[in-house]
C-alpha cells in the first residue's frame, strides 16, 4: 500500500510520447497540406508531444511538493494529460482567432479547478489502513 513514486515507469512513456508527437508534427508541417485529416493529426500529435513533455515536470512537481493523499502514477499521468488538452484546445481555438488573454486564463483556471476537485474527491474517498486492536482479544 505504501508505494513510492519512481521515475523509471514515466521515463519511457515520456520519451515515446514526445518522440512520436514531435516526429508526427514535423512530418505534418513539412510534408502535408492542411486538409481535414492533417488538421486532426496535428491536434493529436500536439497533444502527444505536450503530454510527453509535461510528464517529467508533473512527476517532479508531485515529488517535490507532496500532497495529503500521496500522488500515484494515475495522478501524474492525468496532470500531464491536462497540459496536452490545454495546449491542443488553445491551438484549436486559435484557428478561429478566439484566443485572448481571458480565454487563456479562463481555460487554465477551469482545468486547474477540475484537477483540484478530482484530488478533493480522492482525498474524501481515501481509506486509511486499519491497525488491529490488541486489547480486543
């Protein structure tokens, strides 16, 4: 139950996500025309690249600043995926020239609030290990 967070499981995932995402972005930008499927591919590869880049940062921040329910691998991956969702959403909104400072801050605030409420639910549902009572016998 007492598992410590190690970087080894995240290292390969971060490297693979970043390499596939950045390689796909490079290929799409240099070798394709901006048709519908290329645009969808752009968003998918951008999501992968940003999530891969954010994975080591999320691991480090959770290791450096521990929280009340200790962060497990699920929390670190979810926080890295939020960064990918944020970047891909801003890129999509930029197509319609809808990105302003208020949109940037509002979207960031909404995603941070979503993560805060998810962590709050995890803290409320956490079950502490029961210590057997020696006096009960």
